[in-house]
């Protein structure tokens, strides 16, 4: 991926409002937003992977707690999901950026990759809400 920064001249361009509402300008903004979200999520994932590798090799001077690693992973997934949402909702499905974001999300954050702790006790409180009596509606005429 090759990204070039915006110059101050580009940020200060005074173009009429009709240009800002054109299809191409909106697509450009959506693409920039998607790429920004994707880059943040990818960098957070890289930071998380680097900290795990440093802990395995003993290079890390301070050990990160499991909660911090989990939080970093969740943040990475959240930013990746934001990129997925923006790209899949507003860009054409045949766009290479959309397919790249989808493929990358499935590779790194797919729900199928999560482990199910079968032997551990469930810590979440579950409440099942259901009616105590049957719901009857005598006003329905079937004939």
C-alpha cells in the first residue's frame, strides 16, 4: 500500500459546495475514511503481535497484562469492523478495497477463530425472558 500525505494546499482549496456533494468527492471521502480505519486497526494488530512476540522471546522489559492485550485486540477488531462497515455499505462490491478489507477481517477477526472455553465456568449473567402464559389473540379470523 502506498499512501501519500495531504499537503496544506489541498486542505485549503476553496471549491464550491456543489463539488463537495458530487459522487466522486463523496466516494473519495468514503475511501479515505475506510483506509484510515483499516490502517489504525492494522497498526493496533501489529502492536499486539509485536508485544506477544517480545514476551515470548523475553525481550520485553515490562510484561503486559492479559487485559491490556485483550483490549488491544478488541480495539483492532473494532477499527477493522468500522472499515468493513464503511466500505461494504457505501462502495461497490467489486471494488478491490472492499474485497481486501473483507478478506483481512475474515483472516484476523473471524468469529470462527475464537476459542470456546468449554471447561471454564461462564462468567456472564444470562437472563432468558419469555412470557409466562401463552399469547392468545381471539380477534384473528382465519376464514
